[in-house]
């Protein structure tokens, strides 16, 4: 027995076909007059006009300024004065002192008798028992401020200071170093121009060979040494300003030399050798 389908597909002249009781539009022809039919593309969006240049308008904050090469003769100024006090800890670092920055300590105002007190230093490093190891230089313009004063002191700790080379356009340095019982080791740059004053009571005063060969001795005794170094050989230096270094200790020794040419290795005491022996080092002698 043959069963006819429940519904048949009937195509009408109006481009519609029926399936059961649903009537659906037939899809359009893909060709027109025997040629492929293509729809026109939508128009391109309009281009944005370039932004006009505005003179005097600050660039956005996220843009960086072009890199400028570092010039040793014009270092960046310090942001503030440096005053460090460590009661029992050590102090170590490299610092460029800018004497043009106003002093934070205003204790130099006139006293009760109307006399002006001593000017505070532009930088200070103090400790009671710790050691101090510094590299010091100046920054700024000598035409604005001729000299930067630095104070370094420790009651019983050793002090080692290496002064960095000084360009003729930078301020000179006034260094005062004191210790009651610690040793002071000071190295001066080759282009140092100024006066050096060393004094103690019981310790040793030692000028290393390279520095001694270029020094002009003013005073030389068992407890006090004063000498001069360098001259104004740079024709561009019209300031005629000189540096000054003063080192004083009661029972310690003072050793001074020329940076990069003189070398000094402190002698290790018996108790330090003994401590190294118990920590697994060589036998003390």
C-alpha cells in the first residue's frame, strides 16, 4: 500500500512556497541578467583632521623629556642639606654638598650680646662609637657660594674620607674632622688647592709619599702639621678661593695621602687578630 505525504510543496508564481500551513518567502536570485550581483560597499568614515599645534602648551605629564648627557662639571644639585647622626651605628656613603641651599639650623643667629654665632655647616656626619666612611664633593656654582662646609666627628670610631675631584666652577670645601680616640684617614684629589691642618696629642701624624712630594710645608712638629697644596693654574678659575681641611684627634693617628696614588692599609691590632683566630682564621702573631 502506498501512502501519500501529508503535504506537498507547491510553488506559486509570486515566489512563495508553502509547507503544510506555513508560507515562507523564497530567497532572491543571486544573478541579475546573467551577471553576478554585488552590493555597493559602505562609504569610509571621514578622517580626523590633525590637531593644531599650540605653542606654549605644556606636554602631557606622561611624556619624558629628551635625555641630556651628564656633565661632570655640572652635577645635579642636592635636594636638601645632609645632617646624619648615628649614636652607635656606622655611616657610609657618597655625598655632593650644595652650599647654596639655605641652612636648616638657624642657631647661628645673634646671641645675647649681639654677636653673631658661628655659621652651621652645610653637612654634618656624627657618631659616638661607629665608624664613618665617606666620599665627599661639592656641587653648584662657586660664583653663587664659594665654599661648602662639612663637619665629620666620632668619639671613638675611625673616620675615612675621600674627597672627590673638584672642578674650577664648583664651590671649594671646608672640612673639619675630629675624633677623640679613633684614627682619621684622609685622601685628597690631585687638583686640590688649599691648606691642610693636622693636630693630635698622642697619636701619629703621617703624610704619605705622593702627597708629601707636592706639599709645601708651613709647620711640622710632633703634634701639629700645616702644609699647602696646589696653585691656581686654571686660567678659567677667577675666584681665587681655596679649600681648607682640618683633622684633629686626641689619642688616635692621622694619615693623609693623595687619592689614587697613595695607599694605606691599617694595621690589625692584637685583639682583632685573636678574634679572627677563634673564628677560624690564621694564628695570631
